[in-house]
């Protein structure tokens, strides 16, 4: 079986001396895994960075056998942010989430387009606020719609109006910008509360139910945001 496609590199793990097992999210074939031979060579190593977009040729003996990728660079996205630790951690965290939360061999072109949009929002001054909405949309694309406006309840707390969502174990504060979509009035506490809300939703509805550890890359990204 042979096919060609384009895809974003989600993960890579060493396999034998000069090769890696790579996972790509492709346009036409969804998430696919395979071996990249010669991945440690200078020619290939430089562009096998998480988040880069590559043209890939895939080959295998049949549908059930291990496949092999021959990659060529399309867009070196990640190296642009090597000097920006917050955005670099964001890239690592985001692509790890995509890797963990998408299904092998299941095509979804909307997810692929959302990844392209992710790199557009990173260029924006308000990239952190826009990332929140990007994550909510991504969760919706994979079948988990956190309808914040539906579940958030307006309460009076210490003579101030607050939106909150009550879960079995927590009461989570909902930043007002998630209700009115106004990203111009967002402070650091709002951002952390928004990411915490999404974290708790993913833990309760995805990771815990599937016995998957919550990714350390996500925790590191949130930690770096407050530095």
C-alpha cells in the first residue's frame, strides 16, 4: 500500500539507531504512525520537529503491517519559536493533546485546518485568549462540546457578579470573556481560570474515563504562562 499526503508531525520516538517512529496528523488519512529511516541524518533531522508540516509518502505491505514514511519539508513552523519559550511550550503541549485525543486512521479535514489556524493565531498579539477558543473548538471537533454558556451560572460572590460552573468535585470560575467573547478585557487571572476550566473538563470527561495520565507538557505550558 502506497499513498502520498501532507501532515503535521505530532510525535517521534527513537527506533533502532538511526530511525524514529513518527506520528503525523494528515489531511486525507487522519492520524497515522510509521517509521522514518535515517531520521538522525543531518538532512532529515533538522526538519523533523514537532509541529512542522511535511509532505509524506507512506508505504507498507498491507493495511495491518508496519508502514514507512519518506518525509519532505513543507513548512518549518516550530523553529520560528525556538527563542520564545512560552509559544514553544504551547506548540509542544498542543500537538501532544492532538496526538493523545485523536483517533488513528480517522480522517477529519476540519482538524487539519484547525492546526493550520493554530499557527495563524500564534502570530496574534492576543494569541493566548484566541488559543482558549481554539481549544474549545478542537474539543468540539473530536466530540466533546464544552458549552460554557449553557452550563455557566451567574452568582453573587462577595457582592460581585461571577459566572461559575459546578462539577461533582469543584466549583470553577468562568471568566466573563468566555461568555461575551470579548478578548480585549482579559487579565492574567482570567487566562489561568479559562485554562483551568478546560483542564478540569478534559480530566473529568476524557483522561480519567480512559485511564490516561494528564499530559505533563500541558501542565508545563500552563506553568510557563504565569512566569
